């Protein structure tokens, strides 16, 4: 993923990356995966799918039910970059 693509992340995307990093998210795998935050369906379904398709959040394997959402290496790097750029530590 290029830096140009990750520069397009909005604050909601960044907040979702933080929630995933804090183990607060689950994914229901499918052709249109659903992201749950704190046990509730994410109101912006496109945001979860966008983060998965961008390679920032790992798509779980085959199966049914909810799976813990995990950041990819690219997602971890992007989260670190956004924290550094915003002055968060």
C-alpha cells in the first residue's frame, strides 16, 4: 500500500484502527465482511470493508461466527504513523 492511500484515512478510519489494536473489534467474514465494535455492529459498514481491502485489517479465514479483528503489519505501521503525526504517544 502506498503512502498516498494511507494519507486518505479519515478520523473514523483511524479510530477504528485504534479499536482493533485495543482488541475491541470482531469481524464476521463474508463477501461483504461486517465489523463489530464493542459488540455492536459498526454503523459505517463501508469503513470496515475499506480498512480490510486497504490491507490494514486482516480478513479472517473461512468459517462462521465472529472472529477477533487484527491489524496487519501495514495497519500497525499506519497506526504508529498517525499517532506520531498527531503527537500521540
